[in-house]
C-alpha cells in the first residue's frame, strides 16, 4: 500500500507540473505574437494584395486596420504551437471573419486562409509579417 501511495503522489505531482508548463507555454506563445503585424489578404487563390495591419495584444486581443488606418475589426486570437487562429468583427456589423494559418516564429510570419465565420477558407489567403 505504501508503494501505491508514493506512486500516486508522484503521478499527481507530475500532472501538476505538466499542466503548469503547458499553461506557461500558451502565455509565452501569445506574448511572442504580441505586437504589430503587417501584410495582405487576397480573394480565393489570388496572391494576397489588400493591405492589412494587425495589433496583437499579450492578452489575446486583436485589432485590424486598413491602409488608411481605419479600424476594420476587433476580436481575439490564439496560437497552439504553430497553429494560429483569429476571429474579428467589423465595427457595427453582425458577422465575423476567421483567419487560420501557420505561425512561423523564426521568420515572424503567419500564412493561411480566411473566411466569413464559421468558415475559415471561403474568403481567400493571407500573409502577415511581424514588425
């Protein structure tokens, strides 16, 4: 019985440690993404050519702007390893856009597809770079 109790305590402590490290990793990923990103989006399979700027906050909030500095949306984003996801709503509208893609931390790039929620692919593609 003593061995089982020690074994159980060890497993419990290991589970707490893994959970704590996982939680820190997600926070660190958001902090690594935080900042200003600039790039473009395009329709369907066209090369992205419509300018967009994102401000990604450490708490997971996103604000998007067009080439004239007008806010075109606000919402939230997340990253799970290299998988990026953002969703934002244009001001005064009752629909949202979803962006999903790959986060390349070494080169500071996010590439993927976007669409009108619930789709993330019916709009086109995007390519963003961290400033």
